[in-house]
C-alpha cells in the first residue's frame, strides 16, 4: 500500500462529497422540464389563435349584418312612375312640366251687367283656387309616356317609343290614359287610371 493511499480517508471524503452525479437521471429531469415548457407554449399559442379566429368571425358577421340585401331584377323595366329628371331614355323637350302652372281661373270677359237702375257695371270676377297640376313620366321596355293630372282629369302630354316599336294611343284624357307600344316580338302597355284623385299606374310587358 502506498503512503498516499488511505482507505479511511477516502471513505470520509466520499461521504462528505456525496454520490457521483448520474448523467442519465439529470438528462431525464431536463427532458421533463423541456416537455412542460413546450406544453405551456402550445397552450399559449392555441389560445391566441382561437382569440384571433373569434375576432375575425365577429368582424365578418358584423359586416354581413350591416350590408343591405340586393335582389337582382330579371328585366330592367319600370313598373311605376319615375321623377321627371330620372327617366330611363330620352324624352322630348316638350314633355317637361310647366314650372309655374296657373293656379287661379278668373273671368276675363269684358261683358257688363245691368243693375236695377239700368246702369252698366263691369262684371266682377271671383278667382277660384285649383290644385297644382302634377306631371309624371312612366316607362316600359317599349317606350315612355308623360301624363298630367289637373283636378280630376288626366291628360296625355307626350309619348316616345323605343327603337323598333310602334305607338297606339288607346285613351288620351279623362279618367284614364292608355298607350300601347308594339314591335315584332314584344308589346308594352302603359295604363294610368284616376283613383281617389291620384294616378294609379300599370305597366304590362308581353312577348308576342
């Protein structure tokens, strides 16, 4: 035995220093910590992704609820009246409504009436207030018509046929205005009736 080898001293030093570290145990503990960290990171990423998807779905639903529904029409025709300045197609200049219609009707006669003394006095005139005339334009595939309502009377002011259509006026005044536009393959009937002092339009389209 060497003078430098002391078994008792070696045992004392071994007890003081503890067991020799086990590399496999340390590596296994490190793997457990790594797996825990990965699970925590996956949980955080998944939560953030779910939050982003929910926010996107909320924005899409909000936009869908605020956007109006648009229904396409099968044919670009007018089934009613349109303002004078928004007629689909050209209308002759003479179809424009009078900007300042007469609202009073008076007696313009120069006749004189004799009183009980036989003296001639000018006949007095009493103005009568009438409702302002209303002029509207109605259009169909075959053409357009302009109708004026004054009092309880409808009047056909003018009409304009589309290219390839002929015109036939059925009624031009009174309580009804009716015009027919006809081509070789199509017919348009525009009829305006007087109902309760207002215009009641009807536009019929028919293929021949």
